[in-house]
C-alpha cells in the first residue's frame, strides 16, 4: 500500500494543489474490445467518452466503421484514437491505419495469453463481416502468432512498417504479464516502439474462454515491476511509456500502478459496467440482455448507456487518484511514477494465507544510478525512422494521384529500401478512404517502376491509384496489408530461368488490389488474404492459410498444407498429376475441377499476368488453353462448394 506523507515526516498536499482530474484522466485508455465482441452502440460510446476526456479508446482487432473516421476531431468524435493490429489483421486497411493516433501491435492478451482473439460465428453479422472482410456466420479466430513475427527483428520490422504508413502515430506493443517479460519489453523498445503495454490476468470479457480467464495469466503487478526495472537498468525508460491494464477499477489501482512504474492505465470491464454491463457472462452467446455485447438488433435496442456515464465514472476514478496523491504529499502523478520505495507491505487479518505472499520482489529498486530516469521523459529521434525511397515515391506520386492525372516514375531500389509504398498507401487511404467500405477510388494513376532488389515489405499497405513494377526480386512481406493498387514483379534480363522472386508471408492480411509475380514465392503466401487477387508461379508451404476472400492462381508447384483454415476466396492450382489432393489441408477445403465460369475467372487473371509480366509460362498455357484448363484445380471452402451445388441443384430441378 502507498505510504502516507505523515509517516515519512512530510505534510500532505492540499487537494486543491494536486494535478486536476481532467489532466489525470488523459492518461486513461479503454481496453481493446473489438466491434463484434461489443455492439456498435457500446463500442462507439466508449470512443466518444474517451475523446471527450482527452483519453484514448482502443478499437480492438475487429476494424472500425469508416463512417466514424469522418467524425475525427469533431465535437462528437466517434473515431477510436488507438487502432489495433492483431495476428488476424481483421479490418486492417491503409485507411484504418492512417486514421489512428496510436497503433497497437497485440502480441498477446492478458485474459488468454497464448491464444488469438476469437468471435463465434453467430456474432459475425453482415456488418461485422463487411468491416473484417470475411464471410458472415463464420467463426473468426486469430492465429496465436503473427505470421510476420517470428523474432524480435521481425517485430521491429512491423513497427517500422506502421511508422511508415502513419508517421504521426505512436506505436505500442501489447504484452502479457509473465516471468521475465521485462527482457521482452526491452527488445520492444529497442525495436523503436514508443510504448509497451503489460496486460494482467484479471481483465477479460466473457468472450474469453472460461478456462483461460480462471487459470491463465499472471497479475499485472509482476509484469509492470519487472518491465520497470529492466527498462531503467537498460537506460531505455526515458524514451518509452509503460501502459498497464488488467481489472482496473479504482483510483488506488491507478496509484499502485504508477508507483510500480506505469505511465498510462487501462479500463476494460469497469468501463463496460459504467455503460450498463450487468456481468451476465453471455458475451459469447450473443444474448447480452442489455445490448452491450451482442449483435442482435432486438437486444441492441435495449442499450441505454451514454458517454456521459463512462466519462463521469473515470473522472471519479481520477478524483480518487488526486486524494491518494494528496495523502502522499505529491502534487502530480509524474512525481510518483516509478517510485516503489513509497510502497510498503500490508498485513491483512483474513484470509490468513494472504500474508504468506511475499511482495518484496515488487519493491526492489532498479540497479541503476539514482539520476537514471524512472519515467517517460521524451522520445528520441531514432524512434521516428523514415524510409528515404518510400518518402520520395510518395512526394513524387501523390500529387498526380490527387489531381487525377497519369504519371510514370522510375527508381533504382536496393534491399536496404524497406517498406516502399506504405507512405503512399497511407496518404491515399487518409484522403480517399477505403473503396470497399464506401470510400472513393482516386481518378489519378501513378505507375512506378523499380529496378533492383527490394527490401522487406515492398508494396506494403499500397492503395488504389498506384502501380508498382519491379524488375528484379523482393524480400519478405510483399503486398502485406495492401488495400488496392497493383504490384508486378518480373525477373531481370539475365535471369537463368525458374526464378523465385519474393520471400515469405506475401499478401498477409491484404484486403484488395492485384499481385502478379512471374516466379515462385516463399511460404505462407496470401495468409489471411481478404480480397486481393494474385497470380504466382510457385508457392511454398501453408499458402492461402486463414484466407477469407480474393482469388489466387498458382501456375507451378505448391507446398504442403495449402488452404489451412481457409473460409473464403478461391485458389486455382495448375497440377497435371493431381498432387494437390495430397497437399491441401482437408479440414475446411476441398479441391475440385472448376466449372466454366470459374475457368473464365482463372483465364482472365492468367491473361493479365502474361500481359504485365511477359511470363513465358503464362503465354504457353494460354496458347494451349484447352489442354491447360484440364490441369487446373480449384481449392475452396467446402461450405462454399456445398452452397454452389445446392443452388445448381435447385435451378436444375425448377420447372421450366
């Protein structure tokens, strides 16, 4: 518990001299509860409340209605300032990223560490499916890992990607309280993140599995104390903010977190209670009786919460923080952040077993000089990295796209040029919106030609109005998160044949656009693709994993486990020997011969591929299309195939 000033030989501070509640509340944020887990009304209420207070609402991993973006900065601002990028990449588009003040990478969740986000199929309505670029009625489960993060260097690359697409936003990484989390947090900050969040086990809505809520995770106090010590000892604390959440309800919770080292404080379940949640624990059933955690219209009509209710509750919490600061003799939260020496162990009468816990480890001071900063001071210039070529492309191309003219550009590119295209995609998304969700397509067009070896994330977050043509080869993450536009990769004139032109995890989370690659690619091609069309000439293992939309054509060999978790879209595979039947993941998909309409779609994409890449393989197939079409297989979800068959049977049996 905090040690009062009188017990330290000091005088309490008059409450009127303490930092005002309106200032304290600006450090508060709401938990990352998605639109889908919550009803649109409950989700918007939290955003309006936090914007009114100057705090931050986190929209969670389910995307956000673009109509809310238009209210950004207005008196009734419904836009969530913090937008989450989770492993499923649901709703992550260039526009979504461009409309954020903070971008959060969710590595894990306190209430269910080691599991991805999940929403049952009966809550995936037409609206939710549209925002997440998926199929209605299909359960949405984010994979436990991010498929572009398998090392701390990969995480640093994603941080860099987000800083390119939206240079004005800070980047936060959400971790969970666990043993030695401080070491991971230090890696996060060295990867140039601006904030690191520690999530405790005591949070979590009823959408989390009960077994996880009861048995997984650790208290936030352990993680915050470890993170604080490590960051101070590594001389990283002054440039990073530490965020914390996990069952926060009172001003005492905030004060304790501040003393242990946190700068910002999250409220999830308690914020829901403030807007009317009655803890019915029916979140996963879609039967919330007060309209907070349901998508059913008749239940949403019962929602009576308001942003004033949430704001009033948080202001009361802030007032309680002021009372605590006054008793400690402090005038602001800044004075007590990272001061565990102002805490002491408290004995309790009941239950007696509580006194068996030894909190001394939480109160250990960092092994660092006394003058070493214990709290956030200011960011460093290294935390705002810029990609010179990507910025140059944006500066040269955007005016033409905006004016509605056509422009051709040429550049040399090297593998040190990373994330080229994200800055341009973010600028287009900010000005024009997402065409799939009601935005407008730019009337201008910029065709940008590159020669050389592109670095990681070439064409990431590209948007409509831009075409990238690369003569050479690219590293991992080509077209990741792209929302439109076109990417073309073809080999150089000195290529020996049968080239591999792109690395792993291309088109991860893409929601639109086209990709044509006149060569093979690495593993996990089109993982979580939600709407892009692509033609490639060979893929590694796990292609089209978790795919929910779009069309992929593979004119060459495929790896194992194709179509694992695929619930939408289609994949055409050229396979003369029917080997694809042993290479697909048969849990959700099946491989069959395409019908005439499906063959027409494949033909159109292959013809376009041959035109833009000058692929010899594609031209040969088109020259003998009758023979080639007999070697094509179509991989698609079984449910979709069943619907098509039922529709066909109904038409066949209908009276003339």
